[in-house]
């Protein structure tokens, strides 16, 4: 059961990451989230069209720190 829950959590993270990539692509083409969602919905991308309208769930920008890596 634990494996299945971890799998579902992994899928949720992957979907959230994919959605943010699509959001960034839409912004690169000067589309608002709403415009992109309507366009995606019209071509059958229902899940990402709906997801793009919600606040981001993941941080796609890598966090850079001046702190040294801890020794393992």
C-alpha cells in the first residue's frame, strides 16, 4: 500500500511540474493563464487546462545557495 501511495505522490509532483512548464511556455508566448487554458481546452488538454488556472504547486526555479554542501 505504501508503494502505491508513493507512486501517486510522485505522479502528483510530476503533473504539477509539467503544469508549471506549460505555464512558463504560455507566458513566453505572451498568453495569460486564462488564454492558455482556453486554447488547451479546445485541443483536448483538459487536465492541464484546468490545472494551469490554479496557483503553482511546485518551484521550477532551482534554489541557489551560497551555503556549502554538507558533508555526507
